[in-house]
C-alpha cells in the first residue's frame, strides 16, 4: 500500500533553516510528481511546491519562492523540502502528497491522491 | 494565480440532511477541480476529482458538479462520519490553490 512518511520537522528560530524529508513506498516513486502542502495551526490548506517525476520542473507558491527548494532522490524514493530564511508565518504542519496520475506530458493536471501524516515546523524565538 | 472562493465557511447540519458547498474560480478551469475531506488531526483525503468523479471507496452520497468557474459538492444524506472540513482545489495550473475550507458541524 502507498505510504508517505514525513520527517525533519521541529522548532527553529526565525531566519533559520530546516530540511524536511518524505519517504515513499508502495508505488513507483520515480513515475509520479510530488507536492508539499502546509497547514498553519487552525487554518486551511496552502499548496507550497511541486516537482515533476524526474525533477526536471519545479513550481513554488509565491510565499516561499526564493526561500524553499523542493528536490527528490528517485534512487532513495525520497522527497525533500529545504527551507531557508524561515519566518514565523511558515509555522505549519507540512504534508507531502503524490499526484494521482503519472504524468509525462508538459501539462501536469492531476489531483493529489495520497498524503503523508504531516510533520510540524514551528518557527519561534 | 487562480483565486477560489469557497462558501459557506461554516455549515451547521443534522444527520440525514442534504448539504451543498460551493466553490467559485476567478477564471475558468474546465473540470480540473478536486474536493478533499479533512478530519481533525488527520491528513486530507481525496473525495472527488475531475469535478464529478468519485474516488474509489467514496460513498455514493457524495457528488460533485460544475465546470468552468462554478462547482458544487453535495452530500445527499449526511452521516455522522461526514462531519469534517471540506476543501476544493484547482489543478488546472500552477500555483495550485485551495479554497478556504468549509467546516460541516453538528447542528
């Protein structure tokens, strides 16, 4: 069965850095685009970043562009999110999620079908 | 970016009620819309994609409709396990965007 397990969350000071990991199993990781989505305490869902199946294209929310970097290692079935210059407003549970369909074409239009359990990032002094 | 307006933000209903949640886009997205259900402390779960296609295992009391800019999620006969928060999401373009969420609570 599909499993996505996030790790790497914790407490970090404003301006600090953190790297999240998402270990995938139960599907052919190298065939699927992957996302990070976050949820601030008591708030709604905010999409953060996407990476194509082969890492060739990446997209970011404006709120994290230039500070966060999404990457993947298909040999390790692992997704990453490097977060730099962290701010208090980055405090959230961070989820990794997979694309429903393995998209090879230019247009990636598929929903998110499996999500991890999330990892909490707290930015506070 | 495509902006989404989801309404209502809070819906009070009773078991057995029919409830409807709306999602309106700032521009047309054809049928590239999904609905997710989230329960407290849990990750979201995919309910409906392509505006009206039920994900495998989702009860038939859930249905979705719409295309272009206006979409609706309907729960025909609310069950106790349906009390949760629901989100729409467009996957027509990047950045992906979610609606603000609708919490369905017990009246």
